[in-house]
C-alpha cells in the first residue's frame, strides 16, 4: 500500500468517518462549491487529499462548518469568517475578542432601541413640551429650564431664534450639529443656518433627550431613525420588528456559542486543526 494511502487511512481512523464535499453540502442545503470556497477562504481547516486528489473531510471539518453557519446569523459574514480563521489558526483569543465586540455591539443596539422607544412614546403624546424629562429619566433639576415656545413655526428659524425657542445657546446647537444630531440647511444667499419645521422638531427632541440624560451619539442615532422613517409615527410602527430582530440575533449568538464550543472541544481521541487541542494548547 502506498505511503499516502497509509497516512490517509491512519488519519481517518483517528478522526472517524471521512466526508466528501457533497456530504457536507447536502446536510446544510448548500452547494459543494460553497464548501470548497469555505476551505479556500480559511473558514474550514485544510482537508487532506486522497491519492487521486479528492478532498477527505473529517468530523473536525463537519463541526467547523456547523460552527461557521451558526455564526453567520449571529455575528454577520465578516465577523464569522474572522472567528473561524482565528480558531483554525489556533488563535482562540482573537476569535473570542471578535465575539466580545459583537456582543458589545448588540448591547449598544439594545440601548439605542430603548432610547428610541422612550422617545417615540413621548413624541406620540400630543402637547408634550420640549424640555420635559423623559419617563423614568431624571430632569436636570433647574426650575424653569428651557421654556420653549409651543406650536410649529411657520417659517425657517435662524440659529438664534431656535436657541431662544428651546432654551439653549447657539453654541449648543452648533455642538449638536457637529455630533450629527442636527442637519440644518444653509440659506442660498447668506449661507446662514436655517432650521425648517423638521429641524425644529429634531432640536426639541434632542433637548428633551439631553435633559433625560442621554448621550449625543445615542441622540444622533435616534434622530437618524426618525428622519429615515419620515417621522415618529412611522418609526413607532417599526419598533416591534426592530426588537424582534435584536432578540433573534441574541438567540442566534447562543446557538453559535454552542456550535463553536463543539468545534473547540473535539471528541476524545481527536485533535483540533493542525494537531492542536484548541482549548488546551498543542498536544
């Protein structure tokens, strides 16, 4: 028997059943070319070849594919690929760092959604003045702080007029603009800032959120959502779907963690990619 055949048989005996690309593809409803591409891209460990040149995948490759396909809906294609390439190189710390970043982003998304929901709840109540504290959020304690004008302006406001209207300084409005909270247009003749009806709404909402203790980056995100939805009423209708997507992503992270743990802890008698026990170091 040729030396290559003996080596392959020995490896197969240690790792168990040998899989063809078609076997792995069929289980997940993907193409055999996709499996080959995953190996080419480092998502799967390199596979040994038979003497005739065919790939011979093992249970390690099957577990790696399970892990990667679970990581994609949890962390996205780019991060899932980063995690698997790090794991297959034996660099578990880098893989876990990528997972940590993704969890942190999900937490920020949840916090942003909480802000949006609280904001929409205020905006959809008629007659709530700017400068009021958000529900369950402290005001700043200043008596009479920010005594805004009520009603919608019938013409664009200058920065001074808007500052007076909501009870802040022009410097504050410029700071909000730099943070992406406000996006005023400029007058065609003078180049001065002009705040139209929607800009005034955004400024009043920003003032409301600042008094509620929210950061400018959160407020900027909220207002981008309001503008993209063409107003708070339309945004309110999308919040349930937004929270459902975050919940689905969190559940996907749990599934992905279990699949990745399976890949990082091969069954007894088997070694990780490249002869490494990925949780315990080189054997």
